[in-house]
C-alpha cells in the first residue's frame, strides 16, 4: 500500500492520525495489531491486557478508538465496551475475537461497538469503515 493509502485510512481531518488503544490479553496479538495499525497510519497510544487496565488507559490517554478483544482474562469485552461507550459515546470501539460471538450482530450493536472482526481477518479488513466516525 502506498503512503497515501495509509494516510487516508488512519488519518482524520487536519492530517493527524487516529489514536488507538489495543486491549487484548495476548501479548503477541497486541504486538501484531499495533504493527498493522501503525502500518496503516494509525497512532497506537497504548495497550492493556485487562479490563481495569483498559479503563485506566482510556481515561488517561483519551484515545479516539479502541480495538477490544471479546474475551479478556478478567472480563468480557462487550461489557467493557458498554462502560467505555457510556463514558464517551464518540469513542469508536471495534471488537475482535478468535472465536465466534454467540450474541452476533445484535450483541455487538447492544454494547455500542462499531462492529466485530475475526482476528484472522483483521489484516484484510478496512478499519476505516469502523473508525470513520471516531471522536478525533
């Protein structure tokens, strides 16, 4: 992908990249996701491996978007998503999982997420369509 393509996907008005927090309890996935996001022009402002860490970092770092695993060691991603979106309705949350989410589309919409993507499909996903209305 050309630099221009990355700027379009991860950028926003004013040319500043969207700021993303990655929340997943697997360090290898966090590393891979960070590399993918940065290669597409997003700014990864932090990572968290648990619900408590995610809440603290969202408060402290004020990201525009969150890439959030459905299954965390200490919590359930959709429940955390509800908390995050209640605090900041403009926060764009994209759920990711290596498993099927039994609640389906209805569950994703109910928790306030912008969508859900399989971890296996993340690299082939146009993330801009989920983050297009991020608060940035």
